[in-house]
C-alpha cells in the first residue's frame, strides 16, 4: 500500500533521534530528523508566530509583520513594553551570544501600528446572533472579546472602573507603559464593534445570563491587596497598599512624597511602587524583602533600573511590627532571616533568626505583597467561564492573553458546536541534520534608555528601535523550527528544500538541508537513497531531489519580475535560442520558496513537486 508523504513521520515511526540517510555517490551518511516547532513560539504562552514576524521585520515588511502578531496578540504595544518575554529565554541564540530582542521588536512593530490605523473587522466575518458578556476589561477580557467578535459574536464588556485596562492602567507606571499606548490598543479592539460599559461592577455573572447573554467570560482580576497582618495596619496614617498608592499617583491625587519610604515585597508591584515614590520626591526609598535578590519574582531588568534610580534594597528582612506615635507611622520592626527548605512556591522559605530584631525608621510604608479576588469566583452556572487572574492567580500580561484565547475557544465550542482544537495541524517536515551547525556571533541591538538624571516624571524611559535597528536585530534570528512557520522566506535563511520519496510512497515529502554544497547537487537530477530505520532493523530505498523552480523557455518573456522578488538572488537573465532572453535558475542558490512563481505573469516558472529529471531551465 502506498504511503502519503504527509504521513511519513507517523507511518514510519521516525524516533526523535532520527533515522540514517545514505545518498548515492556520497561517502558520508546523514541523520534525518523530524522538525520541531520553533522554541520561541513554544515558549510564548499566546502561541505568537515569532519567527514569522521577526523574519518579516528583517525584510522591512512591517505591515505583514504586524498582521502576524495581531493573529495571536491583540495588545502588541503593551506586550512590547511589559512582557516578561519567555520566548527570549528559549531563543537558541542564547547558546551563541544573546537572545534576539523579541520584546523590543514587538514594541517596534506595535509603535509602527499606531500610525497605520486600528484593527478592522474583515468584510467576510460572519454575523452571529448570540450575545456574549465579558466581565473585566483587562488583558484577558480584551482578548476574549477580540477573538469572539472576529468570530461574529455580539460582545459587551462590563468594567467596574471608570476606564478599561485593569492592571495595565492601575498597576503599571506610565514610564514603563504610556497611557496613550493603552488607549490606542484598546480603542483598536473596540473598533471591531465591541460595546464597553464602564463603572459597572458585576459580582454575580449569572445575572447576565438571565438578561439574555448566551455566555459570560468572568475575568474581574485581583483587585484586593494582601495585607501584612500586623496590628494597627488599618488604623495608622502612613501605610498604604501598592494598588491604592499607584492608582492615586497616576490620577494625580498624590503629587509629592517626602521622607523615608519602605516598600514591602519583591514583585513587579514593589519595584514599580519604589520607582514611583522616587519620582514623587521621596528622600530615601528602600525595598524590604524577606528572601534574597535571586528569589525576587520581579523582572531582573526592572530591578536593575530601580537600582540605577537610587532605590535601596534590604534582603533577608521580614517585618514583624509597626512603630507609631500618635497614630502616625514612624518605623518598621523587623527581623533578619535565613533561607530554609523550599516552600510551595519552589523558593526557599525565609526563616527568622532568633534575637535579630531591629527597627528601620520610616515615614511611609507601601505594602506590595500581591493581590487576591475581591469576591468568590466559583459556584457559577455552566455558561460562565472564568479567566485571567481570577482563574489562576495574578499572572503576566501574556499569560492573561493566553487565558483569553482559551476562553474564546471554549465559548465558541459551546455556542457553535465546533470542537476545540488543541493544536493546529501542519504537514510534518524532516531535516537533514548538519554535523556541525554554527552561527556568527552578532551583538544584540540596544534601545536608547533615558539617562537617570533626566527621569523626573512619568515620561517613558525606553526608546523604540529605529527601522534600521529593528531590521538589523531581526536578522540575527537563526530561523529555527519548521519552514511552514515562515510567511515569506528570509534572506539569511541557510536552508534548502528537497523532495524525498521512498519506494512505496504515493508522493514526496519535503525535507530540508542546511546548504546543498556538501551534498554535491550541481543540478536537479534525482539521486538514489537508502533510509535505515535502526529500531525496526529495515532499509528502504527511494529518491531525493532538490525542490527548486524551473523555467519553461517557451513561455518566459524575461520581464524581470521574478528577479525583483527573489530573496536569494537565484535568478538571472541569459541568452537562449536565437539570442532570445529568458530567466535561468541557479540551483545552488534556489531554496524552493516559490516567491518567483507567484509573480510570474506567463506561468513560465513552476515548482516541481514530483520527482523527475530536469529537462530545461
């Protein structure tokens, strides 16, 4: 029975370590392995096709790069500034020099979008009668609203505050996330035809079902701060939680802060509160944290910026009491700690050191110990879906976006009857693994940072990449993962595509190799091969042939359009019979991307997807 090339890795049970491939006329044999998804895409909670938009930026195709980002991330300008960029931790450039600056590239393309207009609902979007309510206009709620509206549902967002954005607005300072960026991106989503109702708190989402909504996505966020739990905490002047402090500062209610400020906590809210306090004029700001710097959940780059701005740190210190006089805070009683065994968070537990008590003088204490739900988030009807922070505790913006995508999939599955797809299917790809894969060390591009002495107010401190910087940085990408992730072939991609067909396969499968020179493919003639499956102890014969473009000289008019678009300089004009000019393909350079085929007006250029000897070109 013949096999389909699309089933190759399944039918032949190719193990992760690959199989051995022997090519006629070549002494060495090669390892053939399945191609895994690119590490950066796997590392992104929202599943953004990082390789595609980075490659498009490298080519200067900013509009198309933006479209790729918006497929999975409706808030690219926000994530481009405050995302924790787990994709960069997975970047294979870490093995060579530094990861590609993916977050800053996203920020660049998002800033470009601010001048290109808001997102628009495609004309072919279906119109459904079902109404869906979304409670909470934070990242999760905005994402689920965007996804469902693009599927044709009528969506209404209910927000308890006087503006949308949730913690984006109230929890992150403008010098990290400018308010105009938040407003532009939220307006772009609302422009899809989504209704927004402000100043409306919904504690019981079930009531919305009674009002005619077919489903509810409940993502009110975590708006209640966790307390220290110390005596007099709620009675003293001079102690405030970080959420309340930041909100009052952003709304202009707190314009100055004098004296010594202690910030309790080690997360992003603690860092943000400390940096805002410095900008409001505090004489001295100190972050008090009961573990070491290594255990701080805040982003390392934000910790470093706080240090540059003069914020001090007291590590392995835990508050145990509030010092006060006439109901006014004057200091914090603390104990020294040492780290013990790991707790439920996986971090080593702080253990107080007996007899180590001491006092830190303070005029203000800002508590930043995290947040919790303001109301219960369980016991709701079946058609209420819980998402965002309410589902799994405080998380990052990109995790909230991922939660919104999942909520939209589940709601659509309920209302439409469509099954929820776990992963998108794609044609399997194989790769002829090189013996040694090396890359040139290239310095990571650095965005311009506002000098510390100029950081007086809430002006954004990080500048965007210039187009030249963005294209240069994007060109550092190693193009990991399957070719199917690329929207267009990249100039600097080293991979060539081949057709592989075994004896009992009905059609070839695409495999790729890093350069053809070592395989001695000087033309497009097929070569015989033998594939060894060590686990099964079998050897299968077949053919392999480069996947390249071919020219029909009788149709070619030498118009030159293909030469203009070829990303690999694989085409040139030559003289043919009777001096007629035609386009010729350089088989060593051609990658089989098909770009030239799409622009050929006469159909002279074609990609052969069947193995057969070349006869012209």
